C-alpha cells in the first residue's frame, strides 16, 4: 500500500473517531 493511500485511510479513521467525540464534548459542555 502506498503512503498516500495509507494517509487517506488514517485520515478517514481519525475523522470517524474524533467526530462523535467532539460532538459529545460540545453537547456536554454546552454553548459558551
């Protein structure tokens, strides 16, 4: 697997992992 493909996969996984975490953090903190 090329580095470009591997980077794209890592980026997609990181996005799927951090997206719900950030949404949960914002929902628990509330607006400021």
